[in-house]
């Protein structure tokens, strides 16, 4: 059951990463076209504003993929010296603390969106973008990141309860340099 849920979570985040990557490529293309047009005296306009919104959205939606792929940076000097049980507990501790921080960020992101919705806030730019549009993408990414984190912590706790330290490592452990070289 743990493996089924973990694989499902990885698949969902991989699909999201493909969408996020496609949006990033499209935005880069838009910016390049705008830059080229500026050389001949024309512009599409708003490429700087739109690319800023896209960066916020892809960051919040890309983080869960990095999490499920064990791609976040870690300083694991002590972790490497421990046996599998010690590594599992250290990983669970680190993930629990990080999940808590991400949940706080997601919780605190809501008032930003709420104020924009209540006030009908618009960007102070020529596009006058209603701010709730980029903010809802940004906010929902943080919420999904928090959900992903919490699910991984729960799956790791279940694996740890069954003393399956290898599964804990596969779920929340650190990617090894040897694996990255392959």
C-alpha cells in the first residue's frame, strides 16, 4: 500500500513537472519573441510581468516534484555515518520539520490571496493583471507542496512502524552521488 501511494504521488508530481516545464518553455519563447520584436521597434508588452508571475507559479509547483525525486539539497555529513535505522529517524525528523515549515508557508500564503480577492487588487502595470490570477496559481502550488510533504511523512511513518528502513530511505532519504552519476 505504501509503495502504491508513493508511486502515485511521484506520477502526479511528474505530470505536474511536465506541465510546469512546458509553461516555462512557452514563457521563454514569449520573452525571446518580445526581445526580438523590440529590436525592430515593436513589442508584445508585459513579458517582464508575465515571466515574473510564471516564475512564482513554477517554483511553487516544481518543489513537490523535487521532493518526490529526492532532489532537494541536504547536508548529510552525520547522516552518512549512521546505520539504516539512525538514517531513517534522522530523515523522518528532517522531513517532519520541513513539512511543518511548508505548511506554515502555505497557511500564510492564503491571506495574501484573500486580500487580493477582497480588494479586487490589480497589478500597477500597463497590463493591470488581476492579482488573484497569479496568486491562486502560486498559492495552490504551496498547498500541493504541503500536501505532498505531509503524505510523504505519513508514508515514512508507516514504513518506519514496520521497521522497513530501506523503504523509508526510498521515500524520504537522500539521493546518493553514485545514483546521480548514472
